[in-house]
C-alpha cells in the first residue's frame, strides 16, 4: 500500500522565500499527519533555471536541425552539451541546498522518520507557481534514498469528481489522438498502443474538431486519453495541433473533456512538447492523472518513454513506479538527447487514487500491493524459516514446555460450563466423617462404616461402585459379612498402587479379585499438575499391585458393558469402546516435547464445570439424607476429602485460584471416568493434536504472517496494533479448536510472529538510518 505525501508551496516564491510550508502524510488506514516548516528565498534557482531553459531550447532546436544554434540576445554562442551539463549540475546542487536548509530540515527529517525505504511513496508538490512547476523535483536527494518514490505536481484546488457509473468490459478503453505529425513519426506511438494487452484503442488520425468532440462524448467513456503530435503552452493553458491545419486551445474542448472525466477518464498522456500549460488547464477540471513533458521533447525520447511506461504499467506495475521506471530509462539516451530523463512529469489530483492496469480493466478492487515484491517476499521467507527453525529446536528440548502448558491451562479454564456428569455420584469422607467413626483402623473408612455404606447403596441399585481408599489389610473377623460382600459384589471395585517399585506400591484389599482392581497411579507433569490420563500400564513383577487397568477404566468398562458396549483392546493394541479409540500419546505430542510416555496415556480433557458430579458426604448417606435416584443406575465413587489425608492433586483449574486449590483424588478419578463415558456415549471429543509436521507448518505460517505484518506496517505503533490483532486471531483460532478437542499450540506461533516482525522492522529501520 502506497503512502501519499503532499507538500504545499503556496505561500511564497523563490524570490521572497516561503514563510510556511506544510507537509502531510496520507495512507489508506489513518488520518493524515501534518508538520510544518519554511523555505528561504532562492533567487539563484530562478536565474539558473532560465539559463538551463535557454541552453536546453538551443540544444533541442539544434537536434532538430542537426546543427548548433547561436543565441545572440543573451551572449551565448556555440552552445554545447558541456554547458548543458554544467548548468544541470548547478541547478541540482542549488535545489538540494535549498531543500536541505535548516528551516525545511524538520519536514525532511519527519518524512524520513515516518516513511520506510522500501514502501511506495507518491510525493506531490502542491503549487500554482509556474516556475516551481517547471523545476526538476526528481533531483531532490530524497529520491536517491527512496527508490520507490516518485514526484508529481498538483494545483492547490482540487476535488474528487462524482463519476457516472459505467460497466467494465475487462478491456482498457483508450482514445488515441494522432495529431499533426509534421516532422515527427507517430507510427511508433501507434505501434506501442496496438500491442497493449486487454486494451481497446480507437485511433483518431488528424481528426477534425467535430470528430474529436464527438468521440470524447462517447457514452461508454474512456480510461486513457492519449495525444501525440505538436502542442505548446502559454501561461496556465495550452493548445494541441489536431491536424495540419487546425490548432485547438484545450479550453475549446472543455465540455467534452469534463464529460469524459465524469464518465471515468483516469489518465491523460500528452506525449508532446511543452505540456505544463495543458496540465494546468485540465487540472482545473479535476482530471485524476496526467503525464506531460515539461519542455520540448525530441521524437525519439517521447516514443521511448511511452514504450517503457505502458509496458511496465500494463504489466500491473503501479502508476507512479511505472513512470519512474520509464523516466529513468531515458537516461540512456542523454548522449544524443541531453536532459531526456528530466522531461516526463506527473500531474496528480490528490483526491484521486492512481489506478493500476488491472483496475482499469475492472478486474480487481482498489487495493495496492506495491509493498509486496519478490525481494521483500524472499526476506520474509528467509527470516521466518530461520526464526521458526530456531524456535522448533529450542522447543524440542522442552525449554518452553512449561509456558506452553500454562497457556493451555488458561484456555481450558475459559471454556463454557458443561454442567456436571449425571452418571456419577461422589460420596466423600470428610474430616468430620473420619472423626465420627467409632472404629478407627488403618483406613479413613472403617469396616463398620464401609459395610453400612455398601448396604445402603445396594438398595438403590448403582451400576458400579468404586472405592478410592486404600485397604491393604483384610476385613476384621467380626465383619465377615463385609468380607463376603467384597468378594461377591461384581459391581464393587477397589484400588491398589503400582508405582515404580515395590517400596512405593500399595497392596490391594485381599478380598477383591484382580479383575475388580484398578490402579490409582496418576501421572503428573514437572509442575505437579495432572494433564494426562493413564489408562493402562504393565506392572513391575515386584509390584504389590498386579492390575493393568486404572480404576477409571474398570468403572467405565462396567458401566458400558451394561449398555452393551465392550471396552477392550483392539488389534492395534489400543483401548476401544464402540467406534471410539483411545490412542496413546507419545513423545512429542503437541506442546509435550519431553515427558514420560510409558503406559497407555491419553490427554485428560477435563469437564468444564464447577462440580464434576453431585457430591454427598458419608454422614449424609448413613443418615439417609439423600435421594435414591441419585444412586440408581449410576457409578458411585467413594473417596476422601480431608486435609489430614494427603490425597489431593493440582489440575489446570487449580491455577485459576489464589491460593492454589488442590482437588481430592476421588474427583480426579471421577474426571477420568467421565472422560471415557462422555467420549463413548455423548460423542464428546477427546483431546487431539496435529502431527509434528503440521504443527511445524502452523508455527512457520504465523512467523511468515509476522514478517508480512512488519513489511506492511509503517510505524512501530502500527506494527504493535496489527501484531496484537494477529495474536488475538491466533488465540481465537486455538481456543475455537480447543472447544472441539483440538490442542493447537498458541505460544510458539505467538513467539515467532513477534520475533519475525521485530527482526524485520528493526532491519528496515536500521537500513533506513544507514542510508540517511
């Protein structure tokens, strides 16, 4: 997207100086920025320009006659190209000395501070002073530093014309007037126009005034008006020779030209001599863009400029850069035609945006991509690949894993409430319940209390009962009925602990057979938060706990079996129930780059709710303070919720409270049971991640976006705003996918986006400072 700079030089002249000079920077996204300065008097520029013009005119006429002229009225004889070179250099030095004056330096510095070297810039000199209009503004050393900048002229009064809607034909409509060709070859101009792609050109060869007027009024309108022939300026107007006998003042075509402008005329090219007067007159009618020659122009120079300009412009180069390209190509002709590259001049209506060739065809909307070029793309591509590669290397070592997991926890806590799982009931043994039990053994739940509890629950017919309390001792002899109940109740399941060695393991209740045992082992991350669900493991031969399945798997399997859905190992060795396969995770898995992947682990997709299930205390059950429907056809989990019993864990939700609140183990087992049942019966998604190569591509993509943001942004504030918006979109994408079970990395893309954007912005800024 190009920037527009308008420098107003209305208040003053070269003789008296300019007491007030204003400069405005415009782009399509923000309101203009304006700053002021002044310029001193520079009468020497006026005198040097007069000398330049005399010498140029002498050389021009000499070229036409193939001889040198003597100019007696100013005392110059045998004018040479050496004289022209000297006066040209003198004029260039005087212009830059003038524009480097202290009073104007504030404007120059502001422009250089706010404009990037690689962005396209339209510099418009706004003045009605005829001498200022004739100066070669492209010699300002600003344009040496800003290679994508080009200068144009504008009168102080302009407005945007409300155009009549016209239908696009996917062709650029060109009206080409080939006027009086005496002494010039206009066939070359015609050949260039005929070769333009996607263009329809009507040629008027030495037309009459009536014929020209009629075509200008054509109902379909024109995109480009082209004139080749002889023209001249006098004051703020001019004339064109439309044939060998007729010369028209441009004002004599006023009505027709104003109608053509209203019909959509975007560009007029007067590839003829001395066109600034024509430009001033047309500017009064608010034509969007013109190209004229500021002085008399040799035929070869005019033809060469037209060829290079239209070739570049039709190749969808931006208007301003196409003019600069064609103008600079003329320097190669200056051995034979001195000053050729000084001649082409843009006259711009600042209220109008320069079109591209495709826009004239009606193919695309007005969006400028001048900032997007092959060199910039290569820079972004290389930087993004390097930054992504470094980040992936650091990430693979687990260096940022803890931060990634924290970001994941924060997203988990933001999910909408799902409500409790109605298939579960939690019976918690509180501190008060422990103290109330008369019989205290090795467990927080005595034989008498357990026997009474099971008897009460049996009346309401639960589908399964899980005891999340260690009982590594036999039932006492006086409670033989409890021992029988534990051996024979096929819906009752208990726990033991496998651990990593026999020293840390816990024996199961002697009365419970292995098929009704589930291990209680839980895997924690390095920050002690539980984010993974251990389903199956292979016990150490020395372990006192011989079961291979977790308590959650045992309870879910019992519940699903009564629904006619077996939970079993499939041919690939994965746990499966119905169509749901619980695929084990391995290193790496998403943000998990380093972890102990032993056993059959899956990611734990916590149910987003304040309470995983309805909870009642042991005392409430024993006293009958519950509804039997809370128990019927449900899984009942019995566990401890007391500070004196160290059975509590940190979860992603624990981090959302201060101080951190640990979750009783029975609630954690409830989460695990709920995950299995919800996945099979409710089609609730399990957490999934992308393969590593897709994750790498995802991260690189955001790094590339960061580079493009830096390329597009013109200031650090704009970079910060756009980067913030991009990160917000990134977070929204990650969170949206998480709602469907997708754990997509957020932190690595955010890091590479910011890093790439910062590197490229800093590089551009450094390059800009070095060139200053």
